[in-house]
C-alpha cells in the first residue's frame, strides 16, 4: 500500500492530500530514510512523522485497504 494512503487509513494523518504534502516536504521517513508518498508500506516498517517540533514514531502492525474507525489504532503501534 502507498505510504500516503496508509497514513490516511491508519488515521495518523487526517487527509491523504495532507499526507502527500508532508511526504513531498520531507517530513515523513520510512525505516530511517526520507520517503516519497508512493513508497510501499509493509508490516514491521517504522514510520517517523515530524509535526513542527514533535516527532511521531510508529511501527506498522498490519496493512489493510479499509478499516473501521475503532480498529484503525490496531494498524500501528506508537513508539
């Protein structure tokens, strides 16, 4: 699954366009490397997102195309 879509489905970022812009600005890294929006996300990957002066680090537990709002938190584990 594409990184920008995963960020939206897992609800780490609210909208896909915002996720895409964050990737283009270099604020998202995948496994320690700056990632493009089209990067492929797999279970076990580590995602880091820079929000201003805060850094969110999360591990991907599962990848699903669609998920209910209540279950979205199961897709990632905040580190």
